C-alpha cells in the first residue's frame, strides 16, 4: 500500500509540475479554453488538481499511518485562508459583485492548501531527494528549451516554441534583447525555486541526487536566469544563493587561509562582472529603468489605500469594472503613462488586496519564520528557502497566482529542517545512494 501511495503521490506532483511549466510551451494554448484555466497567471486547473489530491489522500490514506514534520506554518496558512473569506465577503458587498465572479478573481489563494499534503509526504531526506530530482528534471528541460529558443529567436527571428505568456510574447518584438538573447521571463519563477532546492542538495548531499548532476543543472538554470529571463530580482537572489553555497563548501575545508585567499581572489572580478551584468540588464533599456520608478510609485499607492474598505483594501475587485482604482492609470509630470499592478509590488501587492487583515497575516507569517529558524536543525540550509521567501517579497510576491504554488514547497522545507526527522538516519535506500555518491 505504501509503495502504491508513493507512486500516486509522484503522479500528482508530476501533473502539478507539468501545469507550472505550461507543458514546456510545446502546445499552443492561446485563444483556447486551456488558456483561461491553466497558463502563467491562470491556475484554476492547478487548484482543481490540488483539491482532488487532498481529497484522495483524505479518503485513501489512513490517518494513523501519516508521519509528518512539525507544521510550524499551519496557523499562518489557516489564518490567511480565513482572512481570504473575510475579504471575499467584504468584496461582494462593498463592490456589489457576484459570488462567482469574485471567487474567480481570488481563487488561487486556496492553492496554499497544498502545504498540508506536502508536509505529509516530504517527511524524510529520501523523499526530499526524490522530489528535488523530479523538480530538477523539469527545470533543466525548461531551461535548455528556453535558452535555445531565445538564442534562435534573437539571431534569426525564428520562433521554436509557443509563447503562451503575455510577458513572453514581447520577445517577438525583440524589444528586450540583451547579451545576445531575447527575453523570455515567464519560466524564471519555476527555475529559481529549482535553484533553491539544488542549493540544498549541494550543501546537504541529499539521497538520490548526485553532486555532479546538481552542479550541472544549477549552472544551466543560472544561464537561463541571467541570459534569458533577465529578471533583475532573481539575478540578485541567484548571486547571493551561489555565494552562500560556495562559502559553505569552502568552510568544509577547515582551512581559514584558503577561504580568505579564494574570497579575496574572486571577489573583485565577481563584483565587477556582476555590476556590469546588472548595468546591462537594468539600465541599458530606458523602459526597464523607468519600471523601477513605477514599482516604487505602486508601492506608495497601495500602502496609502491600506484601509480603503475598513478591514481590507481593494480585495478581489473586478479589473474590468474597477481598473481605474486598481491600477491608478495616469500620466505623470514627465508625460509618462503610469499603471500599477499588484504583482509588480512585492508583498505590498498582497496588502493592496487584503489591507489591515493582510498585515495580521504577514505578522503571523513573520513570527512563524522566526520560530522555524530558531528551531532549525540546519540553520545554514534554512537560509535558502528564507532567502527565496524574503527576497521574492521585495519586487515579486509568493501570494501572486504565478508564484503561489511554490509557497507551500518552501514552507514545508523550512518545517522539515526544523523537525527531528531531518536529523534521523537515512533509510536503507537513502543510505545506499548516499554511500555511492561518496
């Protein structure tokens, strides 16, 4: 039964990962029903699969057989979904919207429920090894396909893959070509989370994931993030992530002199190269540098409307009716058209919807993060998911539909690193794999 259940878990996780990568853009979903239920920003099908998966485990798995890590984020997830209900009801009455139309604006928050089945299945290093390997396979296929498609598009104008995301379709205009590649950014979320998981495997030596394989995939994914996605926030986070991995592995030498020598030797060229790359990506295109100013203005706008409707702000107001309120589209003194978006404002975009109750949610989330880090058995490893959660909250947000799928993964990883099971002996299968790698 356990073997069958493990295969079924893998089946559901595979389906969910396929949905996040949009079937690698091998299928043209533009103008189809699939685009409205499963695309970069539409996660209705993902939510459906998550709910089916949860119901399946609820009725098939015996509760006494469940062995899970400590769920330090259980309160946070529960309170956030209760807050969702308050905002949902408030939006219906305050904006005079129908129940169904309001639900289909904020439905994706319920993907957070994935946290509960993941906490049940990712409960030892062997399971995490299987998951990291599965995720890394998807990430390297996605990276390689996008790198090739981007390079060919930039050099020849030939489109190899379907560009199903609106943000990717701008690549056809070659308006953001840099470093010899056309910008195709929609896969950056998936691939960066893959880098976080691979970083864990490079430091911990997770079962079933070979070190050479992890290094290879890590570099390929980094190539996509830097040259193809050209997403500024992820490039900065990737740089920090890589530095932590390198410093930890240097620390293993137990030779302070070697550590200082390598750090000093590499710091100057790395800093110069990093600065040159950022300058090329951030400021070579005037429209991209202007976007930094727009994001700052958006943050100020949403914060100023924190208590717009009492306990919540703009809630799940319909974009087609209340677009003026949501985006505050206007022309500034320089004659530029400014239009704000929730998903361009980091975690403030979440507050732009949830308002005062959102502040409570974030406070509980922050307390949960502090508790789980204090209790962590591997504080160094915990830095990786924490870097993703905190770093992505600055310019992006894990509460956006494009990224909310990854939030439960990061929370469950933090839970596991703080649990007794993370220090337990690896099971027989994991031990064999670990010894082979050594």
